[in-house]
C-alpha cells in the first residue's frame, strides 16, 4: 500500500467526517459562542486538510495557504469575542 | 522508513481531530466543548504538519511547517481564553452536573467593588453640584 492510497482511503475520510460532525454543531449550537468555536474548529481542520493535500499532491506551496488560514482563524475568533463582549 | 513514520503520525493526528469533533458534538456544555476542542485539534494539526515536515526533504518547508505549528500553539489558547471569558460574562449556562464555580465568588466581590465605586462617584458629583450652588448664591 502506497502512501498516496493510504491518504486517499484513511486520512481524508477521517478529516471529512470530522468536518461534517462539526458542521452539525455549527447549525445546532444553542448559543452564539458555540457557533464561534465550531467555526474556529472547522478552520483548524481545514489547515489539517490543506496539509494532508499538500503531502498527497507533493506541492509544498499549499502550506503558505495554511499559514494564512491560521492567522485568519485567530483574528476571527478574537474579533467575535471582542464584539460579543461589547454587545451586552 | 519515512513512509511508516508519516503513516503513524498522520493516523494519530487525524484520529485526534476526529475525537475533537466527536467531543464538540457530544459534550453537554459550552465550557466542556471548548476545553475538549482546542487541545485535541491543535495536537492533530500539529502532528499532520509534522508529517509534512518529514515528507518534504527541504529546509524551507520544514521551517514553514514549524512556524505554523508554533503559531497555532501560541494563538489557540489565547483565542480559547478570550471566547471562554466572553461566554462567562454573557451568562452562558453551565451543565447541571457542574459542582463548583470558583469565578462566581470573585466576580461577586468585583461587582460589589464596582457598586462601591459607583456610589463614591455619585457622592463626588453631588458634592461638586452643591459647591456650585453655594458659589452661585
């Protein structure tokens, strides 16, 4: 079994199931803060997916996108916390 | 050899991410969800990025992967702390099995302190008003 096949049949399905489960919490989440952490987790899993895809396709350039996405996730969560704090 | 290492690390990483997402669905409370999610997801993504660092035989890629891991480990707890603090202040309910809320007492004291400060401010404003009235007379 080659590494590409292993990534196709094990790693990507695991990550995809994770994203679907987190989407359930994003839609259901009783409070706004639940939705915020669900969004944060989706972006974090997206970084993992991009990394796995860059290994699978052999293109290291995708890691730059992962770095930018990490930055955006942090800024988004901080902004949500700031404005939710201001709202009350 | 490298392939086996990548297989093991990526499997552990993907399973950690899967456990984080199961945790965010199954946990009964926002705070439990937060504490489950951040640590497990950071561990999983860190392991996947370690796989990328092993896979590409290139110093620049390894440095980039290490930079992303460093950034994630640095920022994930800060963001979790901020959003947890916001949730506590906005009154997100805890699970009925929660036995102890140590922050409650602290914030009670702080609220009392704020009340005292507000009373002092009101007294000072009244004093200024009275002195102005005395001046105008």
